[in-house]
């Protein structure tokens, strides 16, 4: 099951078509949404929410799936990867409360309605 086209547009526009993953082979320009938490097999759409998705280039989207070691740890620390909880609903809440750090080091909270808010909290 793919992400609805309207939601794809919302995520890409929200992230200003900038790849939020920013991996070593990054193209920079985002062309698709990426689930922060692996949706897994099956038809659940619980994780098809704006706060569970980030904009990504095709290369980073594929590379993130195979990320291991230090790079995976960095992606988790930056909120690009959100580890699964016991249920998809709990995982969606983790996405809501886990900010994303972009390639420039800015910290964003992704909101359910499809917007993002930059944090100015010095604790982050």
C-alpha cells in the first residue's frame, strides 16, 4: 500500500523538498516520503500520518532501510528512524514526540496536521 498522493505532497512541501535523511550518497532533493518507523508488512495505515513521515530522496530512502552500526545510531538520534513500539498506534505516538534534526542541525517537531515547528529549546 502506498502513501496517498495528497499526503506525499503535504510531506514534501512541509520539508521544502529537502531530504531529511541526508545520508552519505544523498541527492539533496526529496522526491518521496519515508516512514520514520518501518511500517512492516501488511496494510496498516496507522503510520501514514504526517508526523510519521519525512521527505527523502530515493537513494537515502533505500539506504536507510539497510543502515547499521554508527550510521543507524545517528539516524535514531536525529529522529529519522523511530524504533517500533508494541503497536503501530504507540509507534505513531513515538513519532509525534520524537523531533527530527535536519541536515543543517535544526530541530523540528512534526505535527499531525502536516506542519512542523522548529524548536528553540536549548535542551535539544
